C-alpha cells in the first residue's frame, strides 16, 4: 500500500516510470526516421515532470515517504528539476545528430534517456543506501546501453565496454563501502546512520574503512583523479549526443549522491572525508588541466576539463566544516558546490550542443581544427561557444566566474592559511585552463574556415541553443537568484 | 538611471546592437551607427564634468543598489577627482578610435566597432566602481574584447600576441582575486571599497595584499620587469587596439594602485615604496634606453609608454601631493599623446604597410600636413613645455627632487632620453630627402584623418597650455588620499 505522503513524494518519478513504458510501447508503431511523435511525447513528459519537481521545490517542504526510503527536499527537487531540463535540452540537440547516424532506428534513445533520468531522480531522492545504489545502477545501466547505441561503430562499442567494466568496478567499490557502513551502524537509513555515528558509539576504524571505499566509488563516478581514466576515453568514444547525455545531467545526480552520503549520512566523519576530497580535488585540478593542454580532440579536451571542473566542485564540498560549529560557512560551501555543478551542466549543454550542430550530415566535428573559422560561418554559434568556453575558464562577467568565486570564497572563509594556499593553487590551475579554452576560441575566431558553408539548424535547436548560451551570460550578469536558490536549498537540508 | 550607469551602458548597448546587425555589405551603415554610438557615449559623460564639485573629496554621482546578495556585492558607482578624467578620456578616445578604423577595417566591421564600444563601456566601469568585485568583473571583462581585437585584426604574429596579452594579465588579476576574497573575509563579508579602506590589517596581511595587488596592477601598467608583453602586443595589435591599449588600458593598472594598494595596505606601501621607486626608475631610465635602439616604430612607442608610465608610478610612491597629481596628469597626457603616436603610425602603416623606421624617410616632402601633426605629437612625447607631456613630467620631477635629490636627478635624465629617441625617430622617418618610391607615392591625410589628429592635437595643446581644469579636479581627492595613506593601519 502506498500512503498519501509517499504518493506525493514520488509522484514525478512515478510519472516518469509510467511514461517511459508508454513511450516505449507507443514507439513500436512509429516508423519515421526522425521519430517525431516519440520525440514530442518525450519532451512533453519531461516538461510536465520538470514542472512537478519545480512546484515541489518551491513549496519548500521536506517530506519522507516509503518508510523513510525516499526524501523530497528543496535541494533534491531543484536538482531533479534541473536534471530533467538538462535531459530535455540534450534530446533537442541530439535528435538530428542521432537520426543521421542511425541511432533512431529504434526508439531506444528516448526510452533509455527517460530511464536514465529516472535513475538520477531515484538517486537524488534516496534516503537509504540501497535506494541510492538502485538509482545509480538504473542510471549507469541505461548509460552503458546509450553509449553502445551505435552498434556498428567500433569506437562507440569500445567506449561502452570500457565504461561498463570500470563502472561496474566503481559500483562494486561503492557497494562494498556501503556494506561496511551497514555493518558498523546496523542501518541502511541515512538518518539512522547519521545518528549512530554522531552518538560516538561506533568504532571509528570500521567506519573509516567503509568511508574510503564509498569515497573511491564516488570519485570513480564523478571522474576525479586518480579514478578518472575512463572519462576521456568514454567521452571521446561515445557518439557526441551520448557524451552530452552522460556528461550533463548525471553530474547533478552525482553531486546529490555525495551530499546524501557524505553530508547527510556521515557529517561527523567530515574530518576524515575532507582529507580524501582534498587529495582528489588537488589531483583533479592538476591532471585535468595539464592533460587538457595536449589534446587535439575537442571532446577529449572537454573531458579533461570536466575532470578539472569536478576538482573545483570537490573543493567546494571539502571546505564545509572545519571546526564543526559554524553552519553558515558550511551552508555557503555546499551551496557554492551546488551552484558550480548547476552552472557547469548549463555550460556543458551549450558547448556540446554546438559540437552536435556542427556534426550534422555525416560529418563528425571532433577535432579542435573542425571549429576553424566558425565566426565567419556563423557569428551567433561562435559567440555561444565562446561564451561557454570563457565561462568554463572562469572569466567574468560569465556565470562560471561566480561559480569559481563562490568556491574560492568558501575555501578562504574557512580561515586556514593552508586553504589560502590551496586557493592560490586552484587559481593558477585555472590560468592553465584559460589557455586551452582560449585556444579553441582562437581557432573559431582567428583561423580561416575550411568550408564557407553556413551552419544550418532546425528551429527548435536554434531557439534552445540561444536560450542556453544566453543564460550563461545573463546568469553571469545577475547570478543572485540562482545563488540564493542554492543557498536556501542547502540551508534547508542542513536544518538551519 | 544615473549618469555613470548611462556612461557605462550606452556604449555597451550600441555595441550589442552592432553585433546583432548585419554583415560587411552594410558596412557603411554599421560605421555610422558606431560613430553615433561613440559620440553619444562621449556626450553623456560631459555632464559628469560640468556638474562635478571640485571642493570635496567625496564620491560623486553615487549609485548604490544590491546586486548579488550571497556575497553582499553592490552595484556601487561613484567618481572622485582621481577617476573623473579617466571616464571622459575613455569616452573621448573611443570616438577617435571609431574614426580611425573607418576605412581601414573592411573585414567584420560590425564586430570591430562593437568590440571597441563594449570595451569602452567596460573600462568606464572600472574607473567608476566603488565595489571590489564589480571592479574585478569590469577589469577582467576588458580582456575578452581586447583579445579578439588583437587576434582578429592584428598583424602576422597576432595569435602569439593575443595569448601573451590574455594570459599575462589574467595571471596578475587572478592573484588579485584571491586578495579580494581575503579582504572580503577579513572585513566580515563586504566588498565595499570604503570599508576596506578603513579596515585594520596586520603587517603580514598587508604585505601579502600589497604583492597580490602588485601582481595585477604592475603587469597591467606595465612596470619593469613584467613589461615584456606590451611591445609584442603593440606590434601585432591593429592601430585602434594599440591606441586604446596605450591610452586607457595601461591606466587601469596605475588607477588600481591608487584605489587598492595604497589605501588598503598603506603600511606595506610605505615599506615597499623603495621597490616601487626602484622599478619605476629602471623603467624610466633603462627602458628609455631600450626604446632608442628600436627599428620598429610601434615598438619604439611601446617602450616609450613603459618609460612614461614609470613616471606615473614614481610619482605615486613618493607620497607627495605634487608627485601624485603629477602622476595622474601624466596618465591623462600619455593617454592623449601615446594614442596620437599610435594613430600616426597607423596612418603611415595603412599606406606603406611597414612599421620599420628604415622603410621611411623624407615623408615631410609628400605629406606635409601629416608631418606637422607628427612633429607636434613627437614634441609632446618628449615633454616640450606647452604640450600635455610637459606638465605631468615636470610635476613628478619636481616632487622627486623634493623627495630625494638623486632620485630626482635620475628621473630628469628621462627627458633627455625621451627627446633623443623621439626626435631621432622623427628625423629618420620624416626629414631628409625622399628615400624610395613608396614614400614618393604617399598621399597626404584626408579629412577623416585630419579630424582625428586635430581633435587629439587640440587636447594635447589645451592640456599643455591650461592644465588647471585637470589639476583642479584632482587636488582635493589627492590630498585626501595622501592623508589616508599617511595614517598607519597597524
């Protein structure tokens, strides 16, 4: 029996589940290459779901359902809402590209995307180790299949294989760590785990042992150094549309998972996991930025840049608690990380959107050189791409700058001289980052185009792309609203 | 909307309209619209001067609105005697640059004009903000249009220059960002400049802050030994880019010293003044000598810029009001003179496509009108009395002699070097018989070029003969700043 509250808590996810089945069935009857009906129905479903989630997020209530297995709070609902929108945008960008490459022969792209989104949603709202794990597996299994969607393409298949093997290993780590924590605390429930740890009765050693595995699993999923090597291979090997699918929205879910496990579940162990996150983030910043310089393939370059950007997210999460008393600082740190992830996804969507747009008609736009002279072919798209890259580099007045600023501020606010040093290090790493982002802008603006043909795009792609790129700029001029949203969500989660 | 907001956003709005506007087929309309935009932007800055109250050191035309609550960042604008002239100068140079690029730029005209208009708005923003983070946003944002200007319309080695420009200056500003965040934390969550000025800081923090700001501003000025990007960038940048860079962008750095380094870390500023003076003197003397041996006209003027900016920082760090006012006057004068020098080189370059001094000779025979202007600007560059160049240099030298005779004497040698390299270049390019067919075929300047040079010449002459409006505006503010810097914060 589902009681009333559980019903309310899970309504958007249930809608997703039901519609995923409906769309899968309906798709059997769709014959056209572009799968117009499936496409429209999918987008409509996602729009409704996003609306439902936003409505819940705005209501600001925290509800628990299914015997505390799932939670609906502002942070989770906003992340779910943004993830849903991100998947919608991804599908808009991906349709043309996928149709040209025979990836729409069946309707799997849409069905699997919805299932992946459902996985993310479950992951985000999980309040129980097993529920979180189930969500994660639903997401990753759908992702493996999505990467392999181009069955006849050797690189895509290889990427799917790598992704699957490494992903399965990461899941193993995570599950092992969870089982240790269960063994130590005797519960799978996040709230109960928190209480057990906070009571101080649990043997620290066992807990930390489990924690190490959990953090390693999370780092794998997030792609933090030294667990990063699958990211460039999978990003490069997967069809660009799918790269966007696995590189965009799931980052939001991964962030939520970290918050649920480390903060909600194991905040009393912060001193332990912060050390680990610090090492992960420093490594990610260093390796991600340095390796990105050497890349000639845009997708690979963006993959390494993702690694470095995730380093910044981890930096934000780790600068939360220091002495354990000031919740304002903690809330600021976590909300800065949340802001970072959201803006990162926004920017990634637009930059990959441009790559997808340029890859139409059987041509893969993968090398940096393929972007040559884009400004002459289409000043608008070159502008959108430039805005995204500069935002990723953290140049004001674009939104990426405030993301970096928020994280650095949280870091410095913790008041340790050592953290000031880390901030300087992070800043110098972003200088290196600026170099390779600028190189792409150089190619777009200063080089002569290979073909003079202008870039054509269907209306829906054009509109979404303009809004997406425009948001990177507008949120850069007025970042206050989104910052406040993240701040409120995190404060509510921390109960302050 | 306040006057300052209007001054910032008018050019940016025009720039955005231009970006949205069409292609090179409509270049004519684009140029006219750009000119209208630049002139309107200049006109809206004039009331600032007309309504400015010279009797107070307080910030005027203040606008203060909430902007980002999370960081307590305010959209806080205001100008005092130190910044007022730079707002006007920026808008003025912008008009000149649009005229200068009129026929020269034929490729992607709308983007070219838009870049300069947006750049102008951003730089006015830097000069008129009273909020640390807003300052940083404007300060950094200027890199983007300048990077594109150099990279798209620059010379053969433009890509190297564009990267060098961007990364050098970004490196400096990123360290400043850390300093800003540090101050934000120290002040209990405020980006307000006035709060920071009043903030008590221990000696170690002050030293760290001083060097973090130094990294940002010394690179921008640029001071020796971090000046090496400037000649490279000037050589490759298009004429308009060089003019804006020399006339305005370098001033952002010097201005930063006055707004941040000196008032926020006064004790560190006193402690490290010897270093600043030593570096400035090196710039004045050594870079002056380097300028003398340049074969490339743009490089020569670029090195001369470094030397002239050395006067500015020297004037600031001897802590005498005459020196500080002198530095400020020198900044404005250098804005006019170096802008004019680069535009003159541009005039020659458009015709002969060479910046080598050796490819010219006897230009006066074929371009008498132009040579007259050039002579005048050359004289201003060596600091001839009656031109803008004289006033600032003279004030700084006088102050330096008051401070320490030997430093003053060393500073004064710059006048000799300045005269030497400028006049020697003038002699080689303009005087003597016509050396080759290129020069023989030269046509004298047309009405557009005449207008552009005449405007600048009028400004240079006016400032040289009657500098009172400039010094009047800054006197009270400079005195106030020095009073503030004299009080220890320890």
